[in-house]
């Protein structure tokens, strides 16, 4: 099947790779990646280049039309934008089906994933983290300006969508009475939140440091892996996702307690790192003209959105032959062995429960 | 990676009672509790994208496993025939393949019915079964036998262990010692001798016989160099769960990779990898 792609690329080589001498052969290295991504990738090499020229992402499942359309839409839109953003994304070269499978060919972008540096206490090194956050915020602000009009705003649509999402969360997960009350309060606040927000965005969907490449020579940032790009999203989704996951995997230990500890350390404990996080959030909200008085509730919405997204992905995973190992691992830590319950396991529901508990104890994010 | 018969029967029973999803979940849970690997998921079949277009018409899969590879091939090929000696594995595949009318399954006593046809691709997922079905004594015999079953421009796909791999040298399992394995160059000579004109070779990393994280094109040195210089160091950025899963192998590989890069010996690394994926294409004799 890659040979069919090769035929297509070599036939119109100059239109796909202008200025690059047409090779006789293309060689591929396979990178299966994680199962949850639902894609497998291949780096394309040609002589005499020492680095790959392009990357081919193949969607393993035939029902990837929506994902492919979203990725194509956002990359084409950004490709026609000002230089800062245009240079920071892969160029979409080709998007086509071969033997019922979607092949998405993109340029290779320079850089290595953002690497976290820790201090002697195992916490993020503040100066380096600050630089990462500054880069990320500058990018997100520009990205937001360019994409906010891709999803037309409608207040009632926001209220309807979010009422459904919160109902769905309560339907799929069990909550105690006090917790249900907090969620019901959130539904009641939706009209006010809508008035404050007044915008959607086209989220990247997996805006973590592993997908942010930094070139040490040019000090430029590029954002890769747009597989989960999606319209009608919360405008701060990518920001919150980045901040929540930044520190998460660098903890030495691995389990629910260490993840929730990192979560609290990032957003709720008093320390220089969480102060930096809060300053970053304020900065971004100011830039996108959303008042921070509803910050706590917006954070809630983000966690709900992410929980439901992860749950939906897990429901699809038997297509891949097995459940994600991480789900099973999380479930085994809590002695959960019923299949239907394991499907629901993801770290985000634990974060929601933490936030609800903190809310019940009146430790609001926006009161920090 | 072989699964023990007790587990296979348990998965088959659970699949029958509760469906594949729950069956594989229970099995995976038990594996994770024992800190053991899960033998199959879709990534084990990602090599299908390396296949030439000409091989996708009529496919024979020798060895069903848990069904992942036959199903992956069924998603891109016109006709798939799968044969196995293990009734439970055939049963699992049948239940998983209910929406694939072009996938047929056979037990090995139907070999006579299978081997009077020609195929555009023969995918060998169970090497010992292939030996058994074809009554081959050596790998060369096997290659010859399967070559005859291939149509013109048909391809043979095999995973083969490298006799010079560090893992092979460290592995003291009796079933491994009993089987004859060869080096990269020896395998290639065998394929040529059996009439295969083109042999594409990839190295599944970290193990040739389990879920891979990479497929390295062993004959393209630039890709190997790029892998060791740029990609391999990024392994330390993956989740602690993944590094824990591949702990010892990663440390051994890291030592080897650092040495290879330091002494500019990376082109030689391919001779010491755990094993290879071969896609050998036939030409007219």
C-alpha cells in the first residue's frame, strides 16, 4: 500500500515537493505509536537526505472520515495564516484513501519534544518552565485569533451541548449526592458562562509537550499530531490540557495518587510553580477576553470534556484488539474488574472528583 | 509471541460467552497483574502497509493467533484464508470475523484443500505450524514449498529470529534452543535460492515477535542512523508505564546503541537485532 502512495508521489513529485530532486525510491520506517491514537505512521526517506522528508499517517479504521476532514481543514486554514503559525505546523502534502484506509502525508518539522527539567525536589524547574509557558502562550494566543471564527458562536447551542455533556457524565459515572449537587449547580450556571465565553475554538485536541517540538537552533516551536483536532471546542481546552499534563508523566512514581498529587500541586497547592500556572492562565484569558471570575467553572467544563473524550476513545478501542493498557492498569489499582467499569477508567474522572471535593471545601481555582 | 494453551482456551470460552471485548480485557488484566506482556494488538499487523499492492488479492494466513493479523489483512484484502491447528484459535477468529464474509477459516486437516490454490500473499504467523503443514524439515524446504503456492509476483511474509541477537543469546527457553535459526545474510541467501527476487527486510523493535514500537528498514542506513541518533533517545520521554514494560531490553539496547553511535558502527547494528520481518516477492523461474 505504501507502494501505491509512492507511485502517486513520484508521478507528481514536483507539485508535492517543489525544489527537491525526484528520487528513484522512497524508504520507510514504521512507527506504530500508541494504540489510542488509532493511527500508525511511517517516515519517508529519500537519498541523499539524512533526515526523513515526510511522514505518512495511516488511519487504521475505515470510519476516520471526520478526523481526517478536521485535520485537513485546520492545517489548510493555518497554512494560509501569518508566518508565526504557518511555520509552526506541518505542511499537509496529501490526504487520500488507498485500499479503504486514509493516508495523510505531512512534512517533517524540526525539533524535539519539549523536555521537562526538574529541580532537586522533583518539581518543574521554574526558569525553564517559564520559558516553555511563554512560548506556548504566545502560540496559543495567535492560534486562537486565527481559528475562533471557524466555529460560529451560538449561546443556546453552548447551553444545550453542555447540558447534554454534564448529563452524560452523570449517566456514565457514579457521583454522591453532594457531588451531583455541584454538577447541577454547574448546569444552572451555563447561561452565565455562555455570556462570558462568547466563542468556540478549533482545538488541537492533544496539546501536550510531547506534541510540541522545540528547535534549539532557531528557538522555534512546531505543533504536530493534529489527529484529534476538533471544532466547537472550549477556547481554553488546549491551554488547560497542556498545563494539566505538563508535569504529569515526569513524576517518579506511577499511580492514581501520584497523578492527583501532581494535579493538586499544579493548580491548588501554594507554590511558585502553581503561581506560574495561574499567571499563565490569567494572561491567556485576558488575551481571549474571557473574564476569570468563572475560571473554576470553565476548568470544570474542560475536565468534563476531556473525561468524555477519553471515555469515547476507550469505547472505540476494542477495534484495536484490546483496551488501552493504562485503563486496565488504573482499574487494577482500584480492584475494578467489571469490564463496563474498566471502560470508564481514566485519570480525568479522578481530577473531576478532586475538583468537586475542593469545591465542596470552597477551594476554588479562581480564589487563588 | 506464543500464548499458552490454557489461556487460549479461556479466551475462546469467554469470547463465546461474553464476546471478544470482555474476553481480551480479562486476559489483559491477568497479564498486567503478572507484569507480563499482552501478545497482540493492531500494531502487530502494521507491517501490512509495507505490502505491495499486487499481494492483496488472495491471502493465506498460516496461524490465527488471536485473530489480529487475519482481521487486519481482511480489512485491505479481497480474500483471506486462515488456517490453524488450534480449534480454539479458529473459534476466536470466527467469532471476531463475523462481519468479514471474505475471510474463511480452516483447521489444519483441511490443508489439502488449501494448498491446491495459488495465493498472492502467504503470511506465516506460526512458523512451527507452517513446517508441520508442508512437512518441511528445513527453512529452505519451507520457502520452496510456499514459493510454489504463490502466484506470479506473490509475496511471502515471515517473522524470523536472528541467531546473533542478544535476546537469543540470553534466552534459555528449551523450545528456542531446539529450533534452528540463522543470521540476516543467511536468511536472504535462502530466499534468493528459493526463487524470491526481491526481499524487503524490516526489524521490529524492540522484539520481532511481539508488539513493536518501530519497524526499521534494515537496508537503509540513513534511516538506521536517524533512528539511533534522533528517535531512540526520545524513548526516555515516554510514560513510566512503557519504560517499565521494556525496562531491561531498553537498557541493553541503549548500551548497544550508544556504543554503535560512538564508534560509527550503526550500519552493523542490523546484524544483532532480535529478528526480522521479511517480505519476499516471487519472480518467474
